[in-house]
C-alpha cells in the first residue's frame, strides 16, 4: 500500500502568496488502499508539528501562528487513515504573505499630469538606490486601469490586463510580486506601462455611453524591501517624485475600441506625474487595496491559423478554427510607418467578416511598423473572434498566432460521450467559459458590452464549478457584488461591477434570476467546493437581497413589476428578447421562494437560528402562494409554458407527489408538442432536462438534447459553432446572421445543460458539500453507447463511466480517498467507500415502434418514430420545401392530433404520398 498527500493553501494553485494571515489548508490523499477514511493529520510549518484529529481535509483552519507581512513558511502534511496507515509527508508547500499590515499601504495614484485626450496611455517611472544587500523585495501594485510594471526594464510577471476589473469605488485588488532577483545594488528603476482598460471605458447602450469611473488611468505601487540585517522599509511608493511620459509606443487603447501602437515611437516627454486619481464625480474614493484571491488573466495557449479564406472583396481572412478570446501575435517586417490593421469577427457574413454584431465596438488592433522585425500584439485590449483580417502588409499565415487569454484557472472537469455532436457541444461550453471568465464573468467577449451580467452567471455557476476551479474567481466577484449591492439598498445591480449607472437596478429592485445571483452563487460554491466561509462572508448580502425583494412582495407573491423573465425564449421576437411564453410573475415568485429557502438553509448552517426560522417561514409562505396562484390541483400551470413547469418542479415549489407527476407529464407533453425543440430561455434552459428526468421522462430529455433542428443545443454545432451562442439562432439556417440587435456567438448561459450531462448522463454529482459524499447515478441514453465524466474534487479525482456490452451496461467509478459514494443504479442502491468500483445491470429492452396508420396516425406518434418523422417531412419537402419548413416549425405534435390536421389544404396526391411514406417507413 502506498499513500501520499498533496497540500494547498486557500484558493490558488498558481502562486505561493496568500491574501490572509491565516490561510485555510486543504490536502488530497492518493492511495492504493481501498475504503480510506481520514482519521487525523499532522501539519508542520518548520516551527513544530500540529496534530489535527478528525475527518476534515478541505479548507481546514490554519493551525499555526498567523503569518506576518513579508513572512514565508514551508508547510508539510501527512494524514492517517482510520485503518491506522499514514501517508508519507507531503512535499513542502511555500506559503507566503501576500498582504501588508494595517496602515502599511502608502502608495498614491499617479498618472499623466497634462494629457491631451481622454484615456491616454502613458509610462510612469521612478528611480531609487539600493545601498546594501537585499534579502527580499516584494512589489505591491495596483491600477485604476491596467498596467505592466517593470524593474530595471524587466517585466515583473506574465500577467495580462492586471489587476483586472473590480468595483473601483469600494474595492481594489493589489498584486504581490517577488522582485528580489530584479534589484541590484546602486541605481534602480521601477516603471509601468499604463492604460485605461476598464477604468476609462465608456459603458452604456447605443449612443448613451460615457466614461463612468474616470478619464485617465493611474498607477499605485510600493516596494517592501527587507535587507540582510532583517530591517524592512518601504521605498519607491507612487506619489511625489514619480514621472509620467507624454509619448510612448501605445498611442490609444480601449477594451471596446482595441489598441493602436506606434512601434517606432519611443517613450519620451517625461515630466512630474499627476498625484491623485483622475476620477469622475462619485468615484473619487480610492480604497486601500486588498490582496488578490483569484488567479490573474494570463496567456494560456496559442493557436495557429487553421486555414485562409479569400473574400469576395479580394482580401484574405485567417480562420483559427475556434471562436476564442485573446488577440493576434503577428511577426512581420515592413517599412517604417507602414500601418497594419487587424479586424476581428466571430463569424462570416456573405464571405466577409461579420462586424455588425460588434455594435459600437471597433475591436480593431492597429500597428505602425518600426522598420525592423516587429512582433505585433495588443497589450491592454482583447477581442472575441474566430476570424481575423490583416491589411496593410503581406503576412504569411505561419507568422500569425492567436493568443488565448482568460483567468488562469485550473481545469477540473471533463466529459466524453459516443455522440460527437454532444462532445462538441460540451467542448463549446468549455470554450465559452474560457472566453468569458476573463477577470470577471462576462456575458460576451466581443461587442460593446462584456459586462458581468448576474443572471448569466447564476444559471451557469454549477457547470463552471465542475469545469474549472473557479472558487477564487467567484469569491472575488462576489465581494464586488456585495459592495455594489450595499449602494443599492439591498438590490443587486444587473451587472457586477455596476457599470450601467441608473440602469443598475432598473430603477428599483433588480429583476428576478439576475438579483438572485446573490443567493444562488454562494449556495452553489458551498455545494461544489465545500466552502462554508463563502456562505458566512456572503450571508449579509444574501439576506439583504431577499429583504429588498420582500419589500415588494404581497401575500407571498412577487408580481406586477417589470422583469426580464425567461430571457431569450426562442419564441420571443428578435428585437424583444424578454417576451417569453412564461409569465414573468411566475419566474419572479419562483426565484424569490427559492432564494428565501437558500437563505434559511445558510442561516441554519451558520447557526443563526432565529434567521433560519424567519426565512424558512417566509419561504413556506411564498411557496404556498405560488402553488395557490399558479398551479391547478390537476398538475397544470396557469402559464402553460415549459419554463413554468421546470421552475415549479426543480425549485421544489410543488411537494404533492400526484401534482408533481402531473406537472412532469404536462412538461413532457409540451416538449413533444414543440417538436423536441428548445422552448425555454435563460431561466428554463438549465432546468428543463432535470425536470423531465426527475419526473420519469428521460426519453423526452434525450430527444431534447439530441435534436439538431433549430432551436436546439445541437443546431449551432451542426452550423459549425465552436462556442455556445447567445441566441438559439444567432446564425439562421440560411447562413445569415440573426437580425436582432443582440447577437453574440460566445455566451455561456445556454450551455448550463452541461451540468446535467455531468450529473445525469454520466452520473457524477455531489451528495454532500464539496463532494465529501458522491452520488453515482448514470442514466444511460438510448442513443449513446458510452459516456463518462471526471472531476477533480477537493478530495481528489472522481470519475464515473459507463458503456454497453451486449444487453448489459457496465458502470465503473473511482471514489477519492476520504469520501464515500451513494450508488443508484437499476436494481442497486448501495454505499461504497473510496477506490475503484464496477457494477453491471441489464439495460431496458428498446421497444420497437409499431406500424403507423399513415396520415391518420397521431402527430405525437409520428414525431416519436424518427422513421415516420423523416418520411413525413422529406415527402413534403420534395414537393414544397417551404411547406416542409412550416410543417417543422409550426406544427404542434400533440397526441390527439392526426397527421392530416397538419396538412390541411394539401393536394390529394401529396396527401396520398405522405400516407404511403409513413406506412412504408414504419411497416
């Protein structure tokens, strides 16, 4: 038997620096011993060994003396099983203080004193002397904007767009970098290239956009130097004595506009820097920065050009084969002053770059060449694109790469299946998350928006938490949410950071499903990461949100006000995305009841007994009001739309088993009547497959998943999509771009179905917070021969896979050490410990559809038999393609409707041909 432990501090793997003097510790045990259960651990910080009895190994409280600023320790751990066996000591983990002491931050904002235009990039610098040997030098820096610091001309890190975007009025994040090796005795220089990025961007819609935070970027930094004799001092703090350059190679830069560089232009025109922020009214406060808790944005990988495409206008487009977020890196040589322009697009329209979806974002990279060998890459902007066009110079495709940018999170989740379309769908979800988890969780990465829409994130949080270790990322974002919410009397702005001014809360309380991010996201994080502290930290925010809504609630119902509802229901007109089939009052009260329940459960977990009772009572009242107002005793919703049934079932608003069964039956009927095409928007889409599966209608959920006609999850895949789209039909079947004003080809929200793929199709889910207990319950789909999921849980890698062997389904699973699993398979319900496992069960026999009675067969039976459906549609299409499209798009495939009712006024010979085709296909 072998066993070893791997240690981690707090929420980051990419840096030794921690943001707190008492970082929580987690360790993973890998062992060949089965049924390994944690009994105790020993931790060593070099000053002594501490014994910790008990089963805990995830986010365990720091057991040593707190770290002091500037301190670094090497931590080791070993763990004992209940069987008595010990792991070996782990490799030492460097844990370093990434924070300053209270009152130690003295840096002031500096920037260009006399800019000639708004958002003018600059370079700031100072010089200082080091007169004795240095033991450690830590650079603490941040920016109102983004910066790239250098010490003696050498970049201090490979971070991109740092320090990222936060709620600038209330929260700044500082970077901590060990620059000991960059200093020298004698003269030194600390400098930083600086651009406005998010701080000076214009936010808003259409022509109503303006700079919100400030007009010029600022840099803040200080060096904490510890000398060999043990003394520590702060030097080079931004303030008096710093200089700023009026000229440099970065001419202009913006998140939406892109960037202009003049590579022949030297950094010049230094003069005393402005001291103090260049802030707009209301944003003058510059908070003391806090240490980073999330990984930064970095260059993650590069992609070569996949192919080149000649355009009708005579140009050449570069296709990278993948819709991504980042920028181009181009190696080129040309005459000095030659202007090179790069345009970006996610799709093509009539053979040219489709630029209309960018709206007011120019998204253009411009470079004036130096005359030598140049490498072109934007520094303070990013673009969402698959296609790019370079003009101004001839470039070999081999000299062009796409640089992929996103927050540097660790991948933790993988899924595979026998259907390549489903696998591509899942890969699209992954790429959508990668592109939109860039400093904050954005809605889209390409147009003049790129905002932290709360509704998108709350529906996607379970999927995100499986695919990547985004605990630090979401913790950071939730801190901004709480700050912005506090300025809105408990209402949660629809975007975080709150960049839309008066639009933040729609003039009152934010819409349901968007504001509910305050309760949903912390709940998901506790469920998936086992982080109790995130509930404790966010509990005031959670409570403030339901209290804010409660002020508008009457008799348990939140009704009668403007809502976004089931946003982007495919039935909504392109220019009215909120006109969903489901009544928005149903969505509002459903979410309120759910959030009240989540607050009550959080209060109980945190020991707030009075709050648990109060909010539990309110949750019961809201649930009962929902049922009384919107649910019939027979199991029908007053708003007869799939999303209404999905929220009633998945939010546990209906508890009567008979009524729940009726709701599930009606949901399945609606899904079938809709031709197994998607009939839900942002709210219903993450819920509908779970609601069907839980109600005993797995086959309907499978048909919904595997549908390729529009609208469906797989329709974009058949159109060549490599990310999830904002609209089900962002690209229309004729290849044209949807005419709607909002048409993004990289929006992760509708990809939230991936969580169902992980939990249900593959069968891997948490049964206790942080996967301390697993649920292994695959539900094999008839159309798949195998499926699998792997997830790096806080306790180690867990996996479930199944495949077919003749009439049997073989399920294999790996349960991490220190955990147990509930297994739910046909004919088997057991609990198992850690290790590798295998089970077999006999797959249900697939029924053979009966022969159908031609045009007298029900539309439901025809739809449920792919042979009959193809015969019907193909026969009509051969004579009248437009009629066939109408048949597909507008028919209600009901059980009581014969085929002939969908073919009224059809010529007799075509009706006879359809009748014969259905009979032959199903004979």
